[in-house]
C-alpha cells in the first residue's frame, strides 16, 4: 500500500488555477534558472562525485568542499539523516510543535521516538522561518546544542522580514539544509544540498555511503549552479520586494473576509477563517472545485487554519470572489 502524505501543489484534480497551497516564489520561475535547467545535458550522467558543483557551493558559503553534501531533495535528506541517527544508536527525536510532515514520517520509518524535551533527543529539527507559520523557531540557540540538529533553511531565501537568531559560530554546530527550488519558482526540479557542521567529516562520509549514486540528476545540477549566479541572486532580491507588496495586499484581502491572520516573516502565512470544522472542509473543497487551492493546516498540527502562499493580485481577487460565493451558498443552505 502507498503511504498517504499530505502536501501542497497539484493533486488528483490536476494543477490548480490559483495555487495558494505551496510556498514557491510566485514571481518565478526565475528566467535564468529556468533556461539553465532547460539547457541541461540530460544525455550524460553528472559527475558522480559532483566535484565541481560541491566546490562551487562551498566557495559560495565560504566553507570547505568536504562539508558539502548533495541531496536528492530536502525530503530525501530528512529520511537519510534519520536513518543515520538510528544507525548510530539514536532513539529519540525532537520536532517543533508545528512542522513539515516528513520530519515525523522519517522518524516513524526509522523507529525514532518523539520526545517533549530537546535535551532528551539525539536528533532535533528546526526550520526558520518555520513551516507552516513563517515565524522564528523558538529556542533556536538551545536546539543548536543537540547532538544532531538540522536547521531546515528552505525558506531563508524567501524571508521578507527579521533575521535568523543564530550567530555564525552557532551555525558551525548545526546541519544546514538548503533547497533553492522554492526561491527560484522551480519546485518540480528536485535538488538540495547540506552544509555539515565543522568537524563532522566522519559523519559526512557515513551519510555519503547511505546515498545512492547520482543522487542529483543533470537538471538538479543545473539548478544548483544557476542558484549561485549573481544575476539569479539579483532576480531573487527584486522578487522579494514584489512579494512584500503582494503579501500586504493578500493579508488585507483575508482580513476583510473576516479571517484572523497570524504573523509571518516569509512569503506565506496562516489564517483562521470564520468557518470551522466540517464547514471549513466543505468550503475548501468548494474552492478547489473552482480552481483555487489552499493548504489545510490540520496536518501541521494547526486545525481550523489554512496556510496561504503569497500570490499575485489577480489570484488574490479570484480567492476573494470565490470565498464570497462559497459563503453565500453556505448561508443559503442554512
């Protein structure tokens, strides 16, 4: 049997016309990155050791190439490091109160028990800006002292306000997981990389042995190399300015509908509509039938809320009109 996992994006009904359910950069795809991916040579294997790519990523982050690991995706690495911790004798994992579901799925797959206190865990997860809330990770400095702490930086490039509450010295002690495809608006290209803590070379070698050959294909290599280009980073910075404007407008659209919006530092936020329970589930299904998809935050441990990626004004207006229609039908039926 297949394992049911809840994610945003296309589903059995196809690609939504207005997809608020993912956190991809709505200004994307980045034209230069898209051109690099489309121009990738898929007729040949990449270098199995990713020598040039690792050197490029290391130089960009100012670390030794030996500290760089390639990953098939963030989810792939989440499962791989969970397996490694279990192989090293780890038994417990600490997860944020609300979190990306694959942290828990990987822990369950490898028999790691979730504990309430980070000091009791051999593996601790953090994400900043967090998912689904887009808020700072609480007690980040304390988590950084865990035997293995992975800082998921998926949304760092899409941070619209505030800053990470870790010093460069503290970052030397954690595993940093980077997934640029969201920031570049190319989530269909699966590729990620990790910066290992200082002094963790034996752990890096063991994690490398757990990975299959050619972990990242030619298109993923092209995306990661494009990510490092100054022109691509300039495009990203320009997109952040646009996203800030769109986010302010989208918050206003949600609030005028009577939704309570939670604070967020990223290109997404959570909101609590006035409808709850089965009425909310039916409303979300009705929106999906009209081509508008929101992410039900129940699977994140936040029932009664939805998570919305920031989209362009045209999509926001479509959401406002569709929600008004859904509410009118709901009032008529009652």
